[in-house]
C-alpha cells in the first residue's frame, strides 16, 4: 500500500482525535478510517458538512485533508468555514489557510490572514 500525504494526515488526525464531535455520523466515519477504509473518508466528511453539520473538528479535518492533497480550492473553502466559526486556532491553521488562499489567487484575503497570524504571534 502506497502511503500518501492524505493517508498520513488521516492517521495523525485520528491519533490526535479529541472527541470534540457530537454528531453520531462523524465517529462512525472515524471508526471506518481506523479500519483503513480511507478512500471515502474525506468524501463522507464533506457530505456531512454540506448537509449542514458544523464543527471545528470537522472543518479542521477537511481543510487539512485537502491541503495535504494539494487541493487548494477545497482547502481554502473548508479553512474559511473553520475561521467563520472561530479564530482561536493554532497558528498552523492561519498559515495553511493563507497558503491555500495565495494558491488560488485570493491574495488580499491571504494577506489579511497573514496579518492576523502576525498579530497573534506577537501577542503571545
């Protein structure tokens, strides 16, 4: 089996899973991923989100999965949803969101995120 960045990310995200999700569908998907059924995990997460379920954990997983797969339009979309819920995030999310935005040509928005990251780092 070839180890891809998405596969590595999913393994790491499930090792760090903190049980934040309250939706019964998400833990079911997590269990499937733990059994190496990774092919449809991102698609399943995306369907759950598109049906209206919102959680910080879900949006982090989606953003990170698409970022790792270099699908920057979708990474930017899900990081945007994440930042709409909260800005109290680890600096890595600011960095990856900004890079995703730069990659799809949304430079002004990316510069705003970089400025917020710099502000956050300077006030630690």
